[in-house]
C-alpha cells in the first residue's frame, strides 16, 4: 500500500483512534461485545441504504419472525466493497481482534439483509454459532428502526438493553455472550448481518466447520 495515499493515511488515523479507545470500547461486554453508534459517515451509510432500496426480502425457513435475503457477493458487489473495503471499519476490527490473527477480507458467509416486522417475536436468548477456527466476529449494522424492539445482552449477570439507532454497529464474538432481540410490537427494524473472518499468523487459511456449510444451505438467496 502506498504510504502516502489518502486511503493509507485514513487507515492510520482510524487505527490510532481505535487503539486509544479500545479499553473504553471493551466495557461493553469485555472482549466479547462492542457497540459503536454513528459508525459510517453519513454519505457512506446513505450509499449502503441506496444499494438496498429495491432489494426484495424472502421468507426465512430458519425463523418465521423475520424476512431475509442472503446477498450474493457478485450481484451485490457494491455493498461488500462498501463494508469490507472501508478503511475505518478495517481499522476498528484490527484494533479489537486477537493479536495473533490477521483479518480475512473476503468472507466465506454471505451478508444477510433482514427485516424484523410488527408481530415478530425477535430472537430468543442465544450465543452465536461458531463456524470457524479461529472464531470470526458476527456483526450487525442497523439500517432502519422505528420499532419498540431492543437488543439485549447479559453482562456481569445483569441484562443490558439498547434500542439501536440507524448506523449502529454491534460486534459479537461467537460462543461468548448471551444476547437476544426482543419482540416487535410496533414498527419494524432492518439490519445487515455479516461476519469478519480471521487467520492465525503463520497459517494460510482458517478452518471452516461443518456448521458453516449447514448455515449456507439454509440461507435464502
């Protein structure tokens, strides 16, 4: 990478910022949960919304409490680039990942576009499934939200709650923290759910567990 390019300078700026903020970020669930509001710039976020304007969701056989579309990385290449090639996003992930790992920017699992509608029961208490070794990060970006539904998690034996505003980023380490989405009695919430994979230093790739392929086969494309 050109040391004098604008993208590189942005990367260094955001990496420095998030390394400094790492301790305060980690108070949201130790090293298992991170929450960032107003994450993308207004322009970046609006561009993501624009790319999704005419996307039609499908029934999700995994749950009748949401509608989903798993986004093909070829058909929806622009969305993948806006997330995985974003310098601020990469710097943030780099600042919170395990130090013996490097980021793998081409995901093995598709980005999911989801809607939780009025009458949805949300998602019950659970820990995210581990599909890789080393574990990936599971990430949710709230797109729109005029619902009364909350994201809740258990921290120090207490239930904490958040009503995510648009452009809120939530990062969870699989098999770690218990969390749920409460029922939607009014309104609706739309999200992107996606992953970031890692490779241990000195290794060529990560290990993909059978759970990964089981989940892909259930994904509504």
